[in-house]
C-alpha cells in the first residue's frame, strides 16, 4: 500500500462513524467494561515511513476521541482527488476498541455528506489492512473509483465514511406473503438453495433470473423469475417491461407489466410470476431448453 504518503495534513475534515463490533465481526469477544477506550496508532507492518510521515500519523491519532468498549469506527481525515483518473482518495483511520486482534473481510463503504446523502459507495476487501491489533487505530486510504462516485466534487467538511452493514449479510430469499402461504416447506427450501447457488451480485446491481416457464392452456406463457436486488436499500417496482427469449435467441413474448407496486428488500431475491397473455406471444413453438428474461434495450 503506497498511498500512506498522502497523509501530509494535520487538519481533520471528516467525522467519525461508529458501530458495535458484532455488526461486522461474528463471534467477537465482548468486553463487560464501561470505561472509554483510548486507541493507539497501529501502522501496517509492510509500510516504510519517514520520520515526518510517522509524526503526522501520531499527531492525527492522538487527536481522535476515545471509543466505547466493543466498537469499530471509521474516522475520516480528509479527501484528495487523483488527477490521473478522477478517483477519490479518502483518508481515514480504521479503529477498534476490542481487546483482541481482528481481521475484516469484504464490506461496502459509503461516503456520506453532512446531511447523510451518499456521495460514493464501493466494496472493499478490508483484509488488505492486515490484522488490526486490539485497542488500535490504523490509517488507510480508501480509493473510490469514478464509477462508484455520485457527486461532482468531494465534500470538504463534516463528511463520514460509514460501513454498509447490510452488505455483509448473506444474500437470501424473500417471499411475498402470497408465496409464503402458498408454498410448502420443501418448495421454500428448494428456492432458497437456488438463490444460495447464484453468482454474487455487484453492489447496487439488480438483475432477473428465470427458474420456471410454462405454456398456458389459453395460449399465454407464465414465466417465474427471481428479482435480485444488490442494493443496500429496498427497491420498489411499479412498472416493468420484460421480454422472454428462448434458446435460439428469438423473442417469444414481450410486454409491460403494471405491479402493486412490488418491493424487494435490500440484498434479497424475490420470486415472481409474470403471465404473458396470448396477444403478447410472438412465437408459437419456442425452444425452452434454455431461456432468459430481460428488460428490452
């Protein structure tokens, strides 16, 4: 990690974002104490710092507020822009008030302005920070690439770097009440296993995966799909244009569906059946040995 040299200023423009350690570290040993915890500077073992750089780190670390027991915190320092590609270099301390050393895996981080608006969000593998000793603060530069930035300029004060805790929860099946009531336990378990085996969604990705298609006696077609939500927030769908494509690449049916609206919770896949009436069907003898459903371009 060569960006530690970016820490040159001793002025802190960001705020602190703190969560309970159990929200991101399963099975973390909890302290029963109530006293505030002072954290010590912890530098990555592979860093080779100049005396001046180490002084800046120690000055910044000494200015940090104490934590309560059993907390994980991100303390924002400042933000630079990488001229070559427009990335935002968000300098922060990753802090832990736990007694033991910890290591954290992949998690989505959100850059919030002082009003709580998300300015950028991106998934980071926090294992790159190495093992974080107990009661310590480790400086790091989180590089938000341009495609994950939603604002023209970075904030200059009172911003926060926050954990999206929801991104660490395993993606799971969500059933509408009608499906919950109408399916047997075996059917629910089968759907859940299908969801577990699907490829991981990218942050903020929404896609559709078909799992059953049937011709109706009246000439229509019923297509059952998973609506997969990779967002950290619930999505609501009121109208959805969809086309059904068979193994030959032909569009079998096409139409736009008005929905209740249909809500899909964060980080879940919800099954839903779309019925194309006969007048929406464009191909009489489709090859459903393979098929997809998609939003038309």
